[in-house]
C-alpha cells in the first residue's frame, strides 16, 4: 500500500494542459456541476414504490503551463470528480452513494516540426482517499496523441489511450479533427469516439453550440452493502458508462472568463456494480471481450441533464486549440 499526504499529491500533480504551435488558448481552471432529475430503474424487481434516482456530478480541473522552449512543454494537471446517486433501488430510504476520483497528468508536448506535433502522457488516477492509495483503488492510464497541421485553420489528430481499469485493460483508438472557418465564427472540434463539439459565435460575448461526450470511469467500492436481491457486504466496483448530447449557450465575459449553460440528454448511460475480481479479459472502445460478469444492480433510465461550467481561459495566439488531455 502506498501512503501520500493530500498536499504532497496535490503539489506534485497540480497542473496543465498542452501548449504547442497551433494552439491559441489553454483553460487554466474549470469547474462544472451537472444535475439529472429522478429517473426510474429499468426492470426493477425490488418492490419499492416509485423507485428511482437523480444524478449529481461536480468536477474541478486545474492547469498550469510549463513551457521549456519552442519545442517542448511539460504537461501536468490535476482534476477532481464527485458523483452522487442511488445505484440500488433499496437505497432510496437512506443516503445516496458517493463516488470520487482524483486524476493527474504528467507528460510532454513535443513540436516535432512545422507539420507534426505530439503529446505523450501518463494519467494516474485513484478513487480512494489521497492518504490511502493502493492497488485496488488506483489506475494508471497512458495517452499518445499526434497532431498534423493541414492548414492554419485545420488540424488532424491520431492517437491511442490505454487504462488499467478495475474491470481489466481498456484501449481506445483516437481520431480527431479541428477546424475553424476563415471568419473565425464557426468551430468544429472532434476527438472521436470520446468528444465532438461544434459551435458558432454570434457576438464577441455569445456562442452557441452542440456537444457530444462519451466516457467510461470505474470506481472502487470496498465493503459495499446492498440488500437488493439478498445482497451482502462485499468489495465491489462501479462502472460509469456515459453517452451524452448537449445544446449549450456560452457567455464570453471579458474574453478570458466563460460561462456555459447546457441542456442535454443521456443515451444508454449506466452505473453498473460488479463484485471485485469479476473482470473482463480486455476492452476495446465500446466492446468488451471475455465479459461474463454478473451485474448486481438494475440500470437507470435515460433522462435530461442540466449543466453549468465556469472556465478561465488564457489566450496565447490566434490559431487552433488543443487540450485533448483533459478528456481522460
């Protein structure tokens, strides 16, 4: 078992997103809050009347650029995510479950030449207390992303992501594109399969857009108790699989201060519990191989999502942005 103090962990990994040629801004600070109203459980056989759950999520991301020279930038960063909901129907008469994740980023951004640049990161994560990190509640991810400059307003991305998820090894191939119209009013930023965004700036202070995001997160749940279907006290883990679409309005306040208000809907979102050790052989994007796991709880039905985001953005120069590392 590894032991760290919260402050030491924070000071080591507080940080940054990427800066390289072809990037005009870096978001130094983000905070967001999401809320979903009460949704019923699917195929619920618990017998609880009007059983369901809302979902509340809170996240903070801190960044600090550390530029070494025109070719190299140290990439570091820290983020915190908090998720609260009822994952089992019988919990509706008691406190909801809270799942927390601390994530860090350490790596390098490398401007290879005028056309090609790369970002190479390690992303350690823990879903436990910062002073009690062990091999059950910790994960280590790696991200490699190559960016190709086609034009001043057009970039392509190629990459791969791997994480030692609690359910087993997990791989995601990455293909992306960034484009901005010559008049700089329309912007398209896709990093598939995890992120897609298109927006239009009507006024210097007003932007509207469409956003899709798809994420997988696993949280360790030690000594978890549920009496659903005669449950008992066991070590478990929870897999959040999220597909969400949003329409949003963005208010650009004094250029660097941004407020986004979003309204969206989940598509096939799930928060599934499994017993610790009940794993898959490996995962590839949306596919799981050797998946003979037993799901312990019913899924929630999809529902509306309301979100607000506050962003502090530091502008560098008038070219295309890239902060893909924050997505993982």
